[in-house]
């Protein structure tokens, strides 16, 4: 495809080659569209189509497309909601506590305050471990300090990061952080808010629910929080907080076994209210659940925002660390002390 077209993003117009992705064409013209994965999974670059046409590459939802996948086919205009700029900082783990089942809360002290919108996510790399995505949230009491990021992590025995929670990752552990990213953040509006989560997808949902009650107290709120294992329904104190704030439509459910009342047995979709066009729907957690909720929201022509939690790719352990583990000598020997010094150097560089 040859030729050019006019690409307008948030009122700024550039000349774009036909066939180029909207994201690349905008960046070439000096327009920065928020983005992260560029594979169509994270949704950070989703933009509203205001005028014209494009090849949406199968990413269209109502009047929006993913800029990293959609391609310029003619004059076209887009708009995206302003978000905080990506930034980087460092810090250390301030506190850790088990919340129930396999779920843990980590409080991260950051050296620079991280501006983010409720529902966005950040990338955290604990010293000696691969980078992972986490959603900033609040304690289950609805609190956090300005120099803190609160995250919820589920421990997976086969994971590259979460099995170290409480051992190698503990208070005092250093980390790097960058962000924020994501398109599924709380917006202002008038209609009912419907929020659905599974597992630790409750973290972004909780941040949005608290912000909604504080900033939009007159707006109706419906919350459905689910887990497979009833022991992972760690959000009960948060639900009690919402009840005290006047939220009446709340459901806790578990699909794997019968949970303690008032939680109910079943999948989240079984307790979803009938959706209407004036609703704004958020779904966070397991991709299959998110896709099922999206289908119902689009069928009702409701506004929909998704934060699917995709499994992270397996990370390879650094070769140097593998060798250290293989040849590790007895404690307090001269060789052991030398290796311990090397390990501290690895952590310092991470």
C-alpha cells in the first residue's frame, strides 16, 4: 500500500504512510500515544475513533481500536484519554502480610511518588528477579501513604517471582519500578459502575471502587469479586468497607467449593447483573472471565474496560547464579564468604 493520509490524534495532525500502524505513524510525527506491550494484550494504546476509517486489525470495541495493531488506510482522527507519563523510580519493600490463602499484600516504599490513575498498573523488578506487572491498590482498610505502592500477589509454586515472597522478597528488599500503564482506569460518568474481578484482579478493582465512592459518591456501584478457592476470597474486609460506604450490590463468590456466607458458590458471571447501555463495566483478572464479561458488555452496548491478567513468560535464571547455587560450599568457609560477597554484588547491580 503506497501513499499518505492525514492522521489526527488529540487535535494534532501529521502525515502518515498508508499501511503503517497508528502507533508508529503517530510516534514518527512526534505524537506520543500511551503504550506498553505493542502486541495487543495490554490495551494501553486503545484510542477512540472520531472520524474516518482504518484497518482495525480485529481490535475494534464499540468506537475504539488498539493503536499498536490498527493501520492507517485513509484520513482518520483519534482521541485518547490523558494519563500520567511513564516514569521510573526505585525503593524497597516496607511491609508484607498474608491476606488469606495464597494471596499476600506487599507495601513498597518508593523514592519518588508515582502518579497513576486507579486501575492502571506498574512494572516492578525485585532485586535478582524478572520484571512483573502489578496493579497499585490500597490496603484492605482503604489506606496508603503517598510514598507507598500497595500490591497484591498470589503465590504460584512454579512461578519465577512469587515463591520468593517472604524469603528472598521481604521487608528491605530493593526493587525498580516503572509506569504507569494500562487503559482500564476509572473515568468520570453518570451511569452505573459494574466491576467484576477474579483472584488478585481485585487489586485494580478495589482501587477504582474506593476512588469512585470518594469522588463520585452518588454513582451506583455494583461489585462482583470471585476466586476459585474460597480461601483466596481475601477481600472480605474491603467488601465490609464498601457496605459501610453505602454500596448495596456486592457479591463474593467461589467456583471451586462452597465458601463461608455471605459469599456464594459459583462463577462471577452467574452473579453479574443484566447490563444496560448506560453502564460502564470493568473486568479485571483471568483472561477467560474478562472475555466473557466483555462479550456481555458489548452485546448491551455498554462501555467496557478490561485488565486481563496474562501469565508471565518463564524467566531464565542467570547463568552466574546457577553456577553459584551448584558449587555453593559449606557456610562460613572462605569460599562461601567470597560467594556471598558476589551475590551481594549481583543484588546491588540489579
